C-alpha cells in the first residue's frame, strides 16, 4: 500500500534526495555515511584519551594525598595528645558560672 506522499512523488516524477531515478543510493550518499561513522569513531577515541588522562591525574592526586597523610600523621597524633592533656588539666566549672551573652 502506498501512502499519500509517496503516491504524489511517484505521480510527479520527483526523485527522493540521495537516490537516483532507479531507486539505488548515490555514491555521495554512501560516502557521507562512511564519513559520519568515521567521525563518530574519532570522537570516541578523543573521549577515551581524555578519560585516560583524567584517570591518570586522579591516581597521581591519590598518591599525593596518601604521601601527605603519612607525613602529617605524627604531627596530628602529637596535637591530639596535647589536646587530651589540656582537656584533662582543665578545672571543671559550675554550670551557672559560664559566660553570659547579652
């Protein structure tokens, strides 16, 4: 069954864009498909390269954070010990003797 647009095109002798009168696709139409598929693959390759670069940067950043954490661990431990000593040495106050705000 033929729809209205196809019947009108057949009656007027119009040829669809990208097709010859015989009904087969032109070489230019097929070439555009190849070019578009190739550009798609190139785009995916660029995205994969960018993703790899981001992955390498994240790994490097993780190593840097780990190295910094190891370097600061003794200082953090000393500060925690000092804070614990200060809290233990503090004289407890009665609940009503605190600082009042206006």
